[in-house]
């Protein structure tokens, strides 16, 4: 099965080798037919500490690195 790749915005880079990425998804409500925005935060591994708050990044699923990190930042 291919690994998922998501695009989001870095909201925190305070931890060593870790960034918090806010990913937004949009979909149409099945009954109300209104566009809804849902957001979710992912903690991703950033080995080089190269990304700062506000950067747009792509993250990819990976094996668990720690208790909360299951994603890694793709270097573009």
C-alpha cells in the first residue's frame, strides 16, 4: 500500500527534530451541501531542523519514530 502524502503548514518548531504540521481538508456536507473545513495536527520528523513556523511542507507516513511521531517531512 502506498504511503500517504499530505500538505500543511508548520505551526510549531520548538522541539528538536520535530515540527507540528496543521493539515486542512475540505469536503461538502452530505445533507447541507456546504463546504466544511476540518483541520488536524500531525507531528513530523524534521532531522535537519530546517523548517520554521509558517512554512508550507509535505509530510509522508513512516514507521513510528516516537510515541507521537508517525510522519516525516519530505525534502523538496
